[in-house]
């Protein structure tokens, strides 16, 4: 199944979240009228229908890179609620998201927010299963997903209380953590083809088993390069398992030959490309400069890339001003115009509200060209994920 990436161009000033912010200050807040995009802009992804943009939740539990604290949970719940109210139904997470004892926190929070908002049916959770070295068989991969570990613990909790404590929540499955009936998209977080080809086959069979058991509605991959993508697609197709999505780093800072080749393959095979890090981890928001860096490990990366980023940032700024948009809205809109589903990471209600303003309108082809020419002037691009294969 192949599909065209062309979707009708629409400017939806009625409901763009950003427009609300641009209204002259008034004591009255205009109520939201619904989704920030037109119904026909929804995207088919295998058997699922999703919003033209999802939200990423890597930061929800990650202290090291993103400075997460449990005190943020209330704000994150409001962020989730705002997204859902505005028609966003795709949320990306992973079983490895969350640092230390908070491992799995992103999945736990999503599950909790879904239950509290009572919106199970329509929400598509796309979680990623890590290709940990101890997940060596299809059965072990299925265990990473399915209910069960928590139930067995309940039965034997008196004798195993201490062991459970030591064992930590690392061993719980994604469905245990989220407490939902079924996962929308079960994605392989990365390929082991480069260093453990036999494990790779077991993981593929694990994905097949998850799908056949109905634990996931569709399957996807992440960090797969063009060659591996074609191989896994063929393998799954032979087993009647449709590959619905491929997730790669895709942004104005990550638009190399590989990304474009992956996009072409996706289009010809009917796979949706999900753009991760569409804001270049925050560099494409315009709020960081080489003298105003984020705290933590991002500072080192940003200090190398940001000095050469001025041509791109000024193009983004110029287009944003002309369009009455903001820089992140333009950067995200570029990903949509390239026919991908961006999943910007959001940490606050304000960021989610602003990013919703990337929907309901389209950059012109001249603006796209202007941005891409400016991006090519940047001497340094994003570092690719170490797990990205060819
Ligand atoms: N498959 C994979 O291997 C993989 C790898 C990476 C990411 N992902 C997925 O993709 C998602 C998005 O990527 P990402 O989080 O790496 O990077 P990103 O989307 O490029 O950047 C997100 C960060 O930018 C800042 N931000 C977002 N919106 C903003 C706004 N409107 N104004 C100002 N700042 C804003 C926030 O951080 P600050 O406020 O701290 O600057 C936010 O956490 C992740 O959450 C994850 O779900 C997948």
C-alpha cells in the first residue's frame, strides 16, 4: 500500500492555539472550539487514524537530560489534557524513558493521565521496546509488553516482598505500567543488526507475536535506516503483519540523504514517517543562543551547533514574523509539509499550547525552500542516534 503525502492546505485561524495567544490582552479567554486542525488533516497510520502531530514524552521522567521532577506531574497532566482537548491523539513514549528508579515513568504517567481523563478509546500510545541485551527471545520481547508480571507478584507478595523491592520496577511490562488494554503502536526502539544480528531476528518475531496476541494494534520501528527498513518490512509482510511507522530523527537540523531516502521508502511501502526531535532538542525554538545554553548535557552539543545556526534561525524568525507564528511553530510545520508526523517533546502547558499552533496551516513551497537553503548553510548538523542503522 502506497500513499500520497499531499494533503489539502488549510488555514484554520478559527482554532489555531497560537492565535489565542496573539489576541490583544483581554480579561475574557476565547473558549477553544475543538481540534487545532481540520478533520481531513488526520493521518492514516496502518489501521490507526492519528492527529497530524503527536507529542513526545521522553522528558516525562528523565532527570539527566531534561531535568524532570515529580513536582512537574500536575503540569504534565494539564499538558496532556490540553493536547487531547485540541485533538492530539498520538503520544510517543518508550519503556526505557525515565532515569534510575524512575525508569518507565513516562509510560506510567501516560497511563495515569489517560485513566484520569477517561479517554482510552481514541488515544494512540506509541511505545518503544528497547532492544536490551537480555531480551534475546521473542518470548522475552513479548513479556516486555504483556500484562502478567504485576499479577504474579500480587499472588506471592508476602514471600517475595523483599525480592520485589530489589528487583525494581524495571521488570514490569509496558501494559502493567500503563494499565491500558492495548498499545496503539509497538515499536522496536532500535535495530541490533550491526552488533547482534541473531537477536534482531528474535526481536522481529517478538513484534510479530505481540501483534498476533493483540497486545498492540500495529507495529513500527525506530532508528532503522533505509536498508534495514526494507528488510523488516519484507519480513513482517510475509507474516501478514503491517509495518505502520518508522521513526527517525527528522528536522531542519537532520534532513540528510538518509532521512530523505527513508522518507521515499516509507512513501512507496505505505509506512508513516514519524519525525523525532523535530525541534533539534530545543535548538530550533530560538530560545537558546551560544551564550544562553540549557543546563545539563545538552549544553555541550548546543555550544557546538548553535554558533553556525544563525542563517537558519533568522529564516525561521523572518517567516514566523511574517506569518504571525512563532519559531517552533514554523520548524514543526516544516516537518508536516515534508509529509511526516512530528512528535515534538513538550514539558509544559505553554510549550504544548504554542506547538499546537503548528497545525491548521502550511508553509508555502518558497518558504520551505528558503528554510532548507538556510539549513544547508549550517556547518554542523545534529549528531545522529548511535543506534541508527543503514
Ligand atoms: N526513537 C528515538 O530514539 C527517539 C529519540 C529522541 C526522541 N524521541 C521522541 O521524540 C520526541 C521529541 O524529541 P525530543 O524531545 O528529543 O526533542 P524536540 O522535540 O526536538 O525538543 C523538545 C524540547 O524542546 C523544548 N521545547 C518544546 N517546545 C517548545 C516551545 N514551544 N518553546 C520552547 N521550547 C520548547 C523543550 O525542552 P526545554 O524546555 O528543556 O528546552 C522540549 O523538551 C521525544 O519526546 C521522544 O518521544 C525518540
